C-alpha cells in the first residue's frame, strides 16, 4: 500500500464532529473534489453512501465461506461415521444426522470467521509486513480526517483547502508520502 502512494501529496482536513464530516463529504464532492478516504475512530452511518462507495459484496463472500464450512462438516461426519469409524451401539448403527448439527454449526461459523478475516486483510492490502499510512494519529482517538489525493484532482491546492475549511474542517494539513 505504501508503494502505491509513494511521493504522493495529500491534503488532510481534520474535523471534530461526525455529523460535520458527513455533511462535509457531501459538500466537498458537490464542489467537484475527489475524496481519497475518510478516517474515523468509529463507524459513521451513511458515510459509505456519501463517499459514493458501491454496496459491498462481503455478504456473498461470508455466505460462500459458511457454505464451505457446512459442506466440510457434512462430508467429515458422513466419512467418519459412515465409512472410517462407524459406531455400532447395541447392535445398531448410531448414525443420525441430527446429532451432528452442533458440528455443522461450529464449522460453518469457523469457516465464515476465518474466511472473512482473510478477505478483509487481502481486500485492504493489510498483513503482518505492511505498515499502514497514518494521515493523522488523532483519527484513532477523537478526530475525523478527510484525505484528498492531489494527484487525482484537477482543482488547485489552495482552492481545495478553502473548500475543506468552508465545509467545517478545524484544520487542513499537507501530508507527503
């Protein structure tokens, strides 16, 4: 991720309130400025829509991971109980699919959880060796940062700085990576 933004110049608008930053995103986009990203210490309802992000397909991925877990559990129980190590109790086969529902459920949840963690890390370019870009350390505590990649905007730096301040930014900083 850092290689993609090497030698990039960003304007970072710092906001104090989530409602202000949500309205600011709408105003800044309406002014024709392309917003790189908005960083927040907590989720802001409606921010993804205001930024123009398409609806996420993570639900489909979660379903497919869960389906894989369920099918794995079914195959595992049928193989172990029906073929590899059948249990005969009182002269009768003890196999009944209903007793394996907890196993089906647990493997469904396990595969979904691990698959979604992997999907999250891959889709966001994160991992143990990646150092994330920090536009402002206060975004992990109590501030909101709207980042503008200057290489992707045709509007001048001074004009964008004015737009950010008019939209409610408490301060505007320049970050070079």
